C-alpha cells in the first residue's frame, strides 16, 4: 500500500514525537541526486501524502540545475456541458508545470509557470487565464519565500496534532454539528485535513492557503480555489466583475479600458475565427439578437453591454466606447456584417477580407459579438431535439457557472425540480446571454409589468411564454401538420445555402428552464414567479423565424413531455 493511499489515525499523529517524519515520510521515486535540495523532497512528499502518488511528477535535467514539477489538478467536478463551454476535458487533469532550481529550490530564481492539458494544448484559453493568475500569485509569494522561512512555517504544524491543536479543535467543532458516536463512520485524520482545507477555501477563492504543508501544496490548493470561479474575474486584471444578476458561465474581460486594450494579447479572441467557421448558425443568431436590440426604441436601456472595440487603425483608442456611445456608427458596422454574411459563403478568411473592405470596424465588432457572449449556446443535432417544439432551430443554452450549478444541484436534492418556459422578446436576448436572466421587476428593464410580484416569470404552458416573446404579433402563419413535417425533414437533411436568421425580421425566442420546486416558487395558475435567481437555470433555447408559430398547447407538467425532456438531457435532471 502506497503512502498516498494510507489513512491516518489519531494514534499515529498524537503528540509531537515523530509526526513530522511520518507525515512527510514519502519520498519521490526519481533518481537520487546529492545536489537536490532536501526541502524539495519534503514538499514533493507532502503532495503525494495529501493527494496521491499520481498528483505530482518530477523531471530532472542531467546537465543543468533545473527541475520540472508537474502538479496535476483534478477538474472532474465540472459538469460535462460546462467543461465543453470552457473547452477543457474534465476527465483529464490540468497540468501546472513549475520549473525550479534543483539545488536551491525556494532560494533560487522565481519558477516559470506553464498551464496545459495534454490533449488540449492549442487554444487553451482557460490555461492562459490560469497561468496569468498563478504567475501573479507565485510572484507575490516569492517576495518573502525561502527554504528557511518555509521550514519554520512547517514546524508550526507540530502544534496541529497536540492536545488542543488546530486539527483537534476542528474535529471538536465538527462534533458540535455531527456528534461522533461509536456507531458513526470514523473520520480519518487524512480526511479531516482535506475537510479543513476545503472549509478554509470557502472563505474566499483568493484567500492564501497555509504554507504549513509546503509551497507545492499551497499552489495546488490556490489553483483548486480559483478554477471554479474563473468566470467571476476579469481575464486581464483578475478583478471581480460587477454583474447585475450574479456571475455568468464564460470568462470575459471587464469594461476597464486598459483591460480592453490588453484583451487581444491573451488569446481569448483567437477562438473567434473557429467559432465563426464551426458555429455559423449560432453566430448569425447572435448577430440577429444584436441587430434587434440596436433597432429597439428601448436600446439605451436594453443594449447592454455596449461594445468596447479597439480601433484597428489606432490601437490606443476605442472605436466603440461605452462612455461615448454612437448607435448610428454601430448600426453601419452591424449592417456591413449582415450584408457580407448574407452573400458570402466560403472560408472564414474570405469573409473577413470582404468585411474589412466594406467597413474596417465590421470584423472587430463581429469578434466582440462572439467573445462577449457569456453563455454556452450550441445547435442541437436532430437526435437531441425536442420534436414537440415544432422548430428545427433548437439549441443547448447554459449560462450558470460551476458554483451556481452546484448550488442548484444542492437545492434540487432538497426540493426537486421541474421545467418551465421563459419567453422574452428577441431584442432582450442580446443582454440575457451576457448578463443572465435578470429579475427585472420594478426596474427600468421591466416591460410587461409585475402583477404577481418580484421575480423571474415562467410558465409550464407554451402559449403564455410565446406571448411574452412577441409571437402572435405581426404576420404569423400557423402551419399544418404536413407542412411542419416537410419543413423539419428538409432542414435536417440539407445544408443551409444561406445564413440563417439574418434576412428574417420576425424572429421569436423562448427558453426552456429548469426551476427548483421549493416553497419560494410562487404559482399563480399557469404563471410562476421565482424570486431566487439561483433557482432558475436555462437548459434549451428555441427560435421561430419568418412568422412560424409553435404549438401553443405544450404543458411541461405533462408526463409525456417530461419524459421527452429528460431523454434529451440524458437523465441528468430528476
């Protein structure tokens, strides 16, 4: 049995006789080298003790005084869909590669940092952000770090295991809430230490973990604190975003001008070309939403956020600036995007060339429209579409970050959940995809009133949410069953010959959400009001174009409908 798999008991760790030697007894399996600093051995052993043998790997160089330490960060806690939105592989660890001086360790030069996933080295935007964060963290810690200082910190750990020490107090504190009896499963000291670390991490994701288990454990713990909340912080300055309705799923740049100017150098924008090429229908939908918001009489309220776009001819100034709004110039650039995407079918490079020729601000604006979308929206294949929605334009829509999804799952276990529709006019979706479903009651964003109180309005009946989306206004046509079947089969068997949505001036959108069925959910007949935003998560998004009308008689509480939704989701929700 390896040290990484051993469980510790109080008998092993009581007192201070030989706890130090036992705790860091695991030595690395790499070749012995007299020049290797002993503190490095201790820190490597600590990682293997607290995590596992496979949590760290060491590579020495025969001819130079360097050593690469690879720390393996487990991200399996991420949902599959969230991992897809972040473009990471959840079944594979994120590797933090730190290069130290082999003989000097903490007394040597500041270590370099690399962040990657073995199968995701190209376009690993999350790694770019995490590398920046860890480089700043290590640089700040390095100012006061030394092997002697770390050794002094680790000696304090003796007091943890003495009578009345930190671990003893922590165990006693737990017993207040969950008294340990003879029939209770024994909590090992190893598990207790991990629980202690996790409880400390809940204080704040930027809190500095203890050094008492070594510098490498400190870096791993800090990484574990930061990864689930990367979306909460600007990818440039690492300052917290200020959102009107909680954080969103995808990491983004804040609105500070200095951050906007620096944004392009982080590689986040580099994914835009790929998105245009592989998700053309989604891109056209984002453009159409932007267009609708810009044409709205309420654009000064709902066109939020306003673009922050660097002038391609003057990198020191903003062509589109939220502080100096020009809706007319924005409209011209957006019209150029629309006209080029309507007539140009071909490689992305050709589309960009045509845009640059027509309007130099068109392509930078398109990049902003794509990268500023903070929700994960992906076209669903026909096998995962809900047939009863009677539209081929069906998308997976996720906007909740890992922390919110975790809170949602906890609430679902306590209260259960169900599904309901949320309808909103297309002009509002530009903001919703970037700010989330906002509790707009009694605010300037409110459009339909709040007759049933403050909260997010939902309905189990499709016709009610269709009404909120604007469906039924303008020229609409109720297709026959035969027309629906013919249209559905045609769309799903043929590649579109032109861009979707851009030529239509009559788009309607409705979302299917999962909502917690707690006592807080207020049901007024078929109109539901959820005052807690954490209790509503978007799951699907449906678009109807050219006057198409959906089935007005869908009831999400119908057993047949619920089974179909769960089939498409894959049984994740219960």
